């Protein structure tokens, strides 16, 4: 049994688990997936890549940003049977660039290139999930910190 | 008197006309009687051609006095100007000396004083190259300056012990890299500088690395930069140590008028979280963008929350140097957003093919010309921009009583905000017996808990005092604030609530804080955490509006102040479409607003929509996340889970049975329907009563703020509720959405 008390202007309600078992009848407004104001996921409604997605961390904005964008765009728009098979050169450029900044891209080279492809394929497969969730499902203080190193963290984590 | 005479002769016609008026005035004001005795000796001595009239002689006196005064004034001004000028030159040389000891990249201002020394030794072409880099007034007089003071060059150079020829060659080596003759001229002085530098390596790691950053302007920055300091510092220093130094060297004060780009497409004023988020956003959206960050700090962008939280809980004794901490997911990272290799040098910005982010440290923007789209730095360099972001953050407020208390008290007071404050407070906490924190908000409470944890280790007394009734009194509803205060006390902090500081004095090397109600607190050191004053210094020169209610620059919903000027972070008072005009001083807001500003600077035209959140941890039992307007003066509705044994994080980690058993016993009786009515009062006294729950803050029956109390990973739901802005009849139903009973 939940009970309730009032302390001045503040109301306090104590609830048991059973009290909260019945589904809520609170009404929430449906979200418009195309709302331009909302934070977009990795893939925009028009199919383009959102380079500013927090899930990408600093990949698109760092010193190797342009190489990364080229490689990933090529992969994303690739219509080949083996997706991205024509993008080998772009990925090689990206890898070379990343090797020049071992501090920023701290993986071993072969792991990194395969992971970059793996993450880009998984990420394009589930575009909406890549949205705001990764920064937030990481626990709290990492919310904003993961913003800056999330992809690097993802690579090291997996 | 002779002077008067000659002047009188010259001014005779004019004087006569005005003397009649004068005479009449003198008569009228009745000064005659008092003046005349003073005049008489004058009258006797001056035998002016006009002869006679006392009034004439009075007039002579007045005119003479005026001329003498004018002459004295002119003389003084000229003298003062030259004195001021001399002081300025000395200050510049001493400033370059200070810079040289901290960051050995010799600034150009010290070079002129040195440049004329090696002239006979090194290439005479140095001087014409030096000239354009000098301010016009500096050049001519320095030639005379250098001659009488040949000793001056040596102090600016870092290694005083090394012979003068070596020191004078190091700066020219430094200066030459900025001129066109770099490759040619560099070779010779470096050859002599290198062997001279090598013996000094052990003593002072800084000078040998001085030539290296300048060599590096030719080579790709990253790999060489990292190896050079490693080579230069033969005593095994941590690899992370030279990096901030190198950043300061390569991106720091070394860029002077020659090295700083005169134009940048994107200029970000301030080098904090908002600025970095904007830089990232711009780079992501505008391919090849060139972004210049100008900051008066000596560090590249870093995050602030760990300075009052994680860094204090680190087991690493060298944490004040490494500034690394462990995140929730167990992984370690630095507080710097990116290592120095992420940034490019300011002078390379314009030439960088794919653009980049450059950070100019140690430079303050003092003037902003909105019409001309340019800013001026404290060294008079001008930089023009296409788009500008003001992310100047703020400065910690101080208590007036402390400011008025004098130097002695100020020396024992910390205003906590930056990395250097963290380092100094860490040192202080190891060396004193008692620290008092004034302020009961986020920063004050977090520092109190952090220091409280150390109190047992270091035999340290930690006192926290504030005017409110409990910790976070302005944020949490009273019952929760009281509960939190008990938690803070259990962290080892002596909490003095309802404390208004009346005066602070320094007695016998201890501080005595007197409160308005008469209580006296004796302590060794004070930390003042009483708020942040937003930095709006540029508002005047830029002609930007400052908000009178919240402080900070007033901007619209898209964070724009003027056509090409945006403001983000702590300094921005913006319009929130849902919650109204506000100014937010939290980390996530800096990230969100910085990112939004960056998007809008690249043409997105989006308003502030994604609501930022904040969080705080107070010891192992209390952690909460919050979103929206969380003001304790608003009516609140709190929905708490009736705690069972497994809910507190402490209980979850406890292996022993006793604690859990005793708690679950009381729980068992409390949950039975009959017993709950009678036992409800005893449950209230139970320690874990507010274990976890959701608190809604209401304004006109609409939820405008939510606190998730020990409930995590539910922020998206909270954000949605605030975004909807609906009136909910039963907030318990809304609370169900959070599943607070689940883990």
C-alpha cells in the first residue's frame, strides 16, 4: 500500500512494487521522427549520414576526419554485392592517416580497420538506435565524456 | 617673477580687457581683504609696466600661476609617459622571462632585446626581420635600451647558467623559424645551440626542447613532437607530462603577431567545454573547416566535473600530474577532451589542406569589433573572423567579507574552478589541519564529500557552512535536503547550516570566521564555492546585450547574439522554447549548447530543443541525475520506492548478513497492510527511506524539472515528459513510466 504525505508545498508518495505494476495511464505525445529540431541519429531522414552524431565521437572532426568521411560515405552509398568492396582505397587512406596519430586512434592497425568496417556496417543496419542512446546508456558521468571518445571506447570495448 | 613679467608683456592687451572683469569679481566676492596680504610681497617685487593696481597684480599672479601649472603639468606628463614606457618595456622583458621558465618558447617581445646583441655575431639580416614583428614604438627605443642594458637578455633566456652567446642564439633560432629564411638561418645557430643545450638537459628539461618545437614547424607535428620531448628529457619523466607542455609550446604563447593567423573563418573565444563541443560540431558539418580557439588558460580544452569528483577518488598518487580518472565503465581517461596531437598549430591553420582545430593558449580577447568582424588580443594582435562564438564561461564569485579581509586571508582562500585550483587544493589538503568550505551547492557539497573522505587519511578536519538549512537547499525540497545533509555528515564533514559569514580575520596564521549569530570557526584554509559570475567583459566593446536577471549575454533561442556571433555555455542567457529564458551552468549544457552553436554557425538554424541534464554524486549512497528547472522554491511531488534491502547500492555490495537482516525485518513488518498504518511513523525514521525515486518540479501544474534519485538510465523518459509540457492529473501514473523498483 502506498501512502502519501504533504510537507508544505512538497508532496511525498511512497509506493510499493505492486502499486507500480499496473501499466501507466499517463499520456505522452507521439514523437515526430522527422522533427528537424530533434537530435538526429546517425542516419538522417533523407538517408544522409549525420556526421555530428555523438555516437561517432571525434571521428569525423579529428585530423583524419575527411578520410573517415570519405571512407564511410563510400561504404554507406555502396550498392555492390559485397558492400564497400570498392572502398578499399578510401579505407586504406583512413588507416594510413590514423597510423600517424597513434594517440588519437589507439588501436592496432588490423584490428582498427576491421572494427571500423564492422562498426559502420552494424551502425548503418540499425540507424535509429545509434541516436542518442549510446551516450546515455553508458552510465551517468560517462554521458558527456563518452561524447568525446565513444567510438574509441567502442573499439576498445569490443 | 621675471617669467610673470614677460608673460604679462605678451598678454597685456588681452589681460587688460579681462582684468576689469576680474577686478569687479574680486570686489564682489569680497576676497580682497584676504588676498591682498598675500599679494603684497608680490606687488613689491614685480614692477610691472602697468604699475599701480592691486587688482592688476592679482591678475599677474593668477596668470603666472596658470602658466607655471601648465608647464609643470606638461613636464610631468612627458616624464610620466617615458617612465610608463620604460616600465612597459621592463614588464615585457620580465613577462618573457616568466614565459621562458614556464614554457620555454621565447616570445618575440624578448627577442628584440636579444636581437641586437647577436647582431655582430649572427646574420645581420635578423634585424629587418625582427622589425616587422615589433610594435613600431618598441623598435626605435630598444636600440637605445639594449646598449645600456646588455644584461637584460640573459634573464629572459631560461638557462641563466649557460653562457650568454648560447642564450642569445637560442632565441634567434626561435625567432627565425617564423621568417622566410627559416631553413637557411636555422642551421647555423642550431648547430651551436644543440651542443650548448645538451649539457643543460639534466638541469632544465625546458631549454633543450625549445629548439625542437621550432624545428618541427617543418615536419609533421605529431610523431616528432612526441619523440622530441622524450629525447630531451633524459630523466625518466612520464610520457604524459611533456605533452601539455608541448601543447603550450607549440600552440601557446610562441605564436605572436607573426604566428597567429590574421583571419580565421571560425573563431571561438574561450577554451572550455562549450567551445570544444562547437569545434567538433563545426568540423563535422563543414568539411575542411579551420577553427581557431583562443583561451586565456594555459591548458587545452578539458572537462570540469572530474576536478571536484573523480580526480579526488583516484588511487594514483600522481593524479595531479596525469589528470586521469576512472569512468563508470571502468575505463580510464584524461580530463582533456583530446590529446595535444589532435590540435594543429595556429600558424599552420591557414595552410592546412583539410582544416583543423588550433588552440591559442595564454591569450585573452580584450576587444571585439562587431562591425569590422574582428577581435583584439591582449598583445594587440587583431584577428578577423567570419563566424564567432563567445564561450567565455565565468569566474568564481567571492564573498565580500573575504575580499575586504586583506591579503593574508586571500592567500588562504581558494576559488575553485580550474586545473591549477585543483592542484593547489590537493596540496593544501595534505598540509593543513582544517579546511572550511563556504557554500552548500553542487560544488561545495561535492568538494566537502571529497575532502571528507580524505579526512581520516590525513587527519584533516572538513567543515562546510552555508546559509541554507541543508545541503543543496536551493535545489532539493526540504525533506530531501535534510536527508542529504545527514549523508554528507556521515562522509566525515562537519556541517554548519544557517551560517552567514560576518567577518574573516587571520590570527596566528589561522583563519577565524565569525558568523552573524556569533559562532566562531577556526580553520587553516577556506574554499569559497558561492557561485559563478559569467564573464561578459566583451559585452561593452562588442555592444552586446547583457541579461539583468540571470547575467550573461542575452541570446535568442538559436543562441545567436548578432548575425555572426553566437554564445554558448555558462555565459549564455538563452531562450528555451519550453522552459523560458534561463542560464544554465552545467557540463552537459555546455556540451549541448556548444554543439548547437556549432551547428548554427554552419547554417543549421536550430533552436535549443534537446534538454540538457546534470548529475551529482554525494558519497556512495546518494547519486542523482536531473533535468530541466530544479528549483526548491517550486512545488514538488516526490514518488519514492518503499525501500527493500537490496535497493541501496551499499546493501547490494554488502556480503555480510547482519545489515541486510535487520533492514529486511523492519521492511517485512512495514509492508503488511495492517501494520503499515501504525508503523508508518517508524518507517519514516528509517535511514533508507528516500533510497530511490523520482521528484517532479511543477510550475503551473506542468512538470518543468525532474530529479531521478538513485535511479539511473531513465533520462530519455524524463526528457520526454518535459518536452511534452503537458499537465498530468496524477503524477504517480507518470512516475510509473520510470519503473523505479527495477534496477
